[in-house]
C-alpha cells in the first residue's frame, strides 16, 4: 500500500512479521507524511531502519516500554549523504519554516548511525551518541 509519493506501508511494518493494527496504521500514515516532507526537501531517499514495533518485538530488542515505535509514531532513519547530525539539522530547519505549518516532529533522538524521529504530542530531544 502506497502511503505517500515515496513511502509504502511495507517500510513501516514490524520486523517480526506480525499484522499492523488499524490504529497503528493511522499513525504510520501521519508519520509518512512528515517523512515525505523531509524527503522532498533533501531530494534523496530516506531509509527506514525501524518503524512500527509490536510489544513482543520491542521487548526483544530492548526498546523502551514507552516507545513511540509501538504506536506507529516513530521511525529510525538514515539518508545516504547525510550524517545523523545533519538529518537533525534538516528537521530543525523545517520545523522553523513558517511555510510548513503542517510539518511536525515531536521527538528527535541522535544516535551514532541513525536519527530517531517521532510524532509524539510534545517536544522531546535526546542524544544517545557515544
């Protein structure tokens, strides 16, 4: 199922292969719209390393009990020619662009090899780089 011009539902599926609940799919659709805005801006593909995680899979990989991934609101991404820090810079730039009033990212996490982005209802920022 195509969610946006460049994102498909399959990219957001749990890695364990379970069925995605409808309520989660609704969140994934909203997340995909935000990621599409980033992709359109950088004019490069975005690789989704992890998105929706069911309770069991999230637990198996040591994910947070309050993970936004379990709600379908989060994705861990990379963009080929961008460092994770540069991805954060791009997102912060888009968040301050008044022409993009619909663009919203609540959570931004910095990691060594990827960037976590989510659409939670409040601002959260963290740095898990070593």
